[in-house]
């Protein structure tokens, strides 16, 4: 089977939050998740009892640790990355997302 991914993927199991922003821009519902793997173009987010669909409009926030940051970007500190994302695949235990643009570092922790 031909590999369709454009970017190298890293397994990391980092804490993540999904903000469901469709019709909830002021106070979006939040789903706690784990970013099982990530690349510069997207991620697979584990969600227990996943009920999201490909039509869901989301924002993804991932907390990267020192080890993960050094592996992916060479950063010395822990940071949060946040970006809009499209759901490209759903499974019973999670979703695959494609980032819309480059994730933004929103804070040093």
C-alpha cells in the first residue's frame, strides 16, 4: 500500500484539547484528548467514545513537552500549539485531523 502522508509523523501521546467552534465561538465545548501522533500537517487524536464527524468544525490545542519539542522543533521549553483543523477520518477511538495552516505557539508554560 502506498504511503499517502506528506510529512514525517512522530508518536508522542501528548495532552490535547479539541474546541468545537461551530455555533459556539464565545464558549466552545471542550473535549479532552490525547495526540497519539503528530506531524507538521496533522495529528491523530484519541477520543473515548468518539462521536465527532468529518463535518465537525474544530480547533486543536496540543501541549508539547521538552522531549517532544526537541524532537519536532528544537524548542527548549514546553509550549501549547493551537490551530484550526479539518477532520479527515474518524474511528471509534479518535479522529485524524489536517491542520489548517501552521500551528501557532500560544504560550510558554
